[in-house]
C-alpha cells in the first residue's frame, strides 16, 4: 500500500470517527426531534400577536403619555433646562422669495411682468400680482413662518434684515407687509405658525424660490443652551419635549439660533428648570407626528402635505 493510499484511509477513518455519533439511530431521532421542535417554535413565534401601539401610549390634546410598561421610558433621558444666556440674540428664521417684478417686454401696456413661485399660494396670503398691482421693477416679495407666540410683538411696516441662506455677510433690508394667523372658521388656531409677508425694494437679484434668512431685531430674547439630542424636527419646526410628569410629555416649538459644540441655543415658550427629554426624543417622533397632525399643526409652507409655494 502506497503512502498516499495510506493517508486517504487514515483520513476516511478519521471522518468516520468524527461523524459516527451523528449517524447513529438515536442521534438521528434526536436530530429529527430537534428540527421538529425548532419548526414548531418558529411557527409559534410567527403567530404571536404584535404589540398594539395604542396600548403603550395615549394622546389627549397636546399631551401624550406612555404606559408604565412601555420600553421607551428607559431610553428617555430627562434633564432640566439651564438658566438662559446673559446675551440677547435676534430671532432668525429661514424664508423664501415668492414673487419678483421684472421689466416687461411689452411695447404697449404695463412695463412690469411678474414672476411667481406659486400664484395660488400668493393669493392665499392676500397677494394678487398683475398689471394693476402697484409696484416698481425690482420689488421682491417673500414669506417666512414664525412661532405664534411672537404675534403681539410683531407689527407691519417694521424693518427686518435679509441675507441669502448660507451667505449671512451679504445683507439687505425689507419691510414687513402683513402677518397672517391660521384660522379655522374665523377662529385662530393656537400653536400654528404665523406667515409673515415682507417686501424687498430693489431686489432684482432675489429671484422667486431663493431661500433667505430673515433677522427680526425687534424679537430679540435670551436663548437657552440645550443638548442637540433634545431637538425633535417635525414638519418645518423644531421641538423640545417637556415632561409634565413621569410618562407625560408635550411638544414645545422652539427656534434654533446657533450651535455650540454638541448643544444648541434655542428660544421659545420654555423656562429654566423645566424638565425636558434631553436624549432619546427621536424614539417618540411617530407619536409626536400623530399628535401634531391631530391638532392640524404642520400643514403650511414647507410641509409635504400642505401647500408649497
């Protein structure tokens, strides 16, 4: 017998000794029983009833509560809001240009030709641009949304600063023309943002669709520094989740003014010492989304389900 043949026999004998326990009748029966058990367990798991989301949270008005048994509770970190900054900062919000008066190429008639982003949206703001609209070539019109708590502080004909989004060093001035509060059957809807229309004179470079940052010097306040993980973005707004009691929360709209490392400077209807969800708020975003929809909040400029200019 050659050396090669001997090595093949040795390897064959080794494999027989290795797999012999698995090939015995008893082992085969045990293996078959294990496979049947695994199959039945797998079927049983597939037939388990999924957890009903309604059983772990409830919504009542602008408050949602989590059941004591909800696993989400252990992932929500709670921290108090620190004292506000000692320095006052202006409110800044992102807006959009919606109309521009251009030169008309007509030889007879109006010398103004309007370029609009969305005529229907303009009309919803009380703006009807046409040949009879009193305006000068280069007049640009825009709109920006603000939290409704600033309604008492904002007045028409006040001046605001406008800068291109991402180019804050290049600024111009604009005038507030009108302030629109959302209403339902003539009744204001609390919590829904205001729509502020502004006008830029000599704004030939501000073409409809351009995003801009609107600086409201009259709406300055002292911001709060909170963890960036506390922010919850929904629609076109940022929210903090205030904890009313253990397991009860309400979304509070805030405006982000600046970022500092892993924290953000925000302003809104919040106070120092109030408990907020400082980490883990993203886990309950579907609940917040449902709560805001139930209140009719979120259907406005920039919302996928609302009218977009």
